[in-house]
């Protein structure tokens, strides 16, 4: 059986290959904070959530809609989803106490362990089917509907009874019936297992009846060599049955592992949803649009990592950049620019991962790759200057870029003077836009931002962090012309006292 809760047509890969820029993306978007909130104390949920978010740009619209539908069911029936996940976890944990495959070398030992494990799996599959029969009618998504339908049809009572009869037969309580041929050198060959003869139902007939002719022999109780020879003959005969039972156990185990993996993502979503609900922070299922449509509209968008760190609902922002490939964000220091940039990046990953987003509404086209280029503080590990390091990272991003990607810049190329930094930023941004890359840029480089403004670029949206006349930040970002000052004096006054700098 396929689980098909993460993809409509294939299994989810919880260990995808990671791109070289992944560590920067994780650091710049504070992705570990989000993953930890999804995981709680479950390290496996953290592993799956991280893989789902980092692999999000590879998902197509069908996968995103499929996950959103499954997620809607999970939000409506959280207790059932958690029960399913707990059952999968319990099955895999109990399996560890039954199966020691690396230590089993003889077919008889493999067969015995496989039969034990299959009996455990049958009991757990019965519980799984019971959940499907009890709660399946409450779920509406194609993913859950198909899964529950398969559990009900493929695990019917007559099928379970047949499996249990086969497992009882494989215990060989009445002995093993084998057939063999005489090979070269009068050696036994082509050993094969036969179905055990049915015993006569009437004990009187069994006592007086005449059975088929047979030749028998008996081993002396102390004949250890003879016992080993018979054990070897038995192992040859049951070898195929042992392999088949082991493969069957592996198949069923694989199903429970896939079920655990795919449910872990949705359990992580439930954990995050509960955390945000406790903070009064809104969430919404986003609207994904086709790649290249240059859609980016939102209302009440906020940085989920900031909300988790503050323990409250932060200020949300809204804007409409539909039809534009460039968003330039300027304005006062500590006015919420970097938080909005991170909120956009996280929302894009969460949307393409099939999750809800942290906003009142969110609509964006799919990006084929998400990259971040944030300023770095100078440290002892740097082998060159900050500007060289920035340009080197930019070169690595360019090598991995393709049309339809998105790049988030945060105070990039400010390690040199205003004129040089602005020219570098301007040339890079124009080249990216010309190749179909969407750019979100937070900057204090006035010459760089204002040049785009003066050109009346229809392809750009300009947002500015709001600052009231008394210097107070509202953390609202509104459409507006870039200003030549970032109001650093306000911060100086706040730290050292008003007008001390004069």
C-alpha cells in the first residue's frame, strides 16, 4: 500500500540531497527556530520538517494543493492524526524488540523471527484498519480518502484470516515436509517445501486407518552429527519460505515507516499551529500561482520566528507586488525591514512545502529556487575582506540560479563605500531581473535604491519602514520613495541620551 499523503503519485524523500547554499538559507531565515517549534521534543519530526521545507522549491502546484488538502483534514481532526502517528511509532519501536536480522544466519532462525514480526504487524494493521473504519468518514482530502479506502479494502477480515493461517502453517508445529531429487554423486538436490498433509478429522479413523507407505528412520538422542545434518536439510527446504517471509516483513515495515514519515510532517504542522494559536497569531492557507507570473500579494504577513521568540503576535504587513520582479525595502533602522524580508522567505518556503503561512492572506508564484545573500560580520575565519567574501558568495549563488528563482538580499554590498556598493548592487540586480529572477532587497544604499526610483521602474515596488516624527518605529512598511537617511541619530539618542551626539 502507498501512503501518498505528501505526494499524490510517489513517496516522500526525507533525506533529499542538499544544495551548497543550504547552510546560508538555514542561517539567514532562522529555519532551525521554525523547525524546533514544529518538532517539540520529537527529533524525527524535526528531521522530516526540515527536509520538507528545504525541498519545497522542487514541488509543483499539484503537490502543494495535495498537501494543503491533507493539512486541512489534519487541522480538522488533529486527535485522529496524532493517533495514527503514535500507532506507526509504536509499531516501529516494538519491531526493534523482535527483529535482529543482522544476527540471523540460518533460514530456520530467519523464518521464526519473520513470522513473529508478521504477527505483530498483523495486530497493528488491525488497529490501523479499525481507525480507518471508525474515523475515515470524517476526512475529505484525496490523500486520506485513498489511504483509508485501501486499509478497509486490502485488510478485510477474510484476508487477515488467510494471513494468520499462513503464519500458523509456517510455524511447522507438525514438522517440515520436504521433497528432493537425487543429484550428481548421489547428493540431494532441488530441495523444496511441500504443504503439510491435512490430518484426518476423526481420531478413530486415524487410529485404525491405513496410511500411505513411508520409510522412516530414527536418530539416536546422542547423535549430534545426525541432528546437524537433518537441521541443514530442513534449512535447505525452508530457505525460500524464510526469504519470502522476511521480504513480506520488510514490505509491511516499509509501509509503517512511510506512514510515520509522512504523518510526521503534518504532526509538525499541528504543533506549530497550536503554538501560534496560543499567541493569537493568524495563519492562512496560501494561494500558489504558476511560476513566472510574478505574483506576490499578502496581508498581515509576519515573521514566524520573531513571533516564537517574542512569545506574542508581532506587527503584520501587507503589500501587492503583483507583476513586479523587484521589491526594494528601505527606511529607518530597526523599522522591521529584515523581519519582513525573512517573513517573505519563510512564507515562500512554507507555501511551497504545502503548509499554512503566517499571514492573514498570501499569494505568490512558485519559485524554482530560494537563495539568501545577507551581510556577514567579519570574523577570524575569513580569508579575505568582507566585500570579497560577499562577492564570492554571490558568485556561488549565480552558479546555482535558474529562471524563476528568488533571491533575498539583506544589506548586501555595503562593506565598501556608498558609490561603489550601489554600482555593484545595481549591476547585479539588473542582471538577475533580465534572466527572470525575482529579487527582494533590503538596503541602506540610497544611490542604488533611488536610481531605480528615478527610472520610474514599473517592474519594482518600493517599501519604506515607517517612522513617526518623534522617531518612534511602527514596524509598518508602506509604499514610499527611498530616503537619504536611515535615522541613525534616533538610535544614538535612545542609547546615549537625546542630542548627546551634537
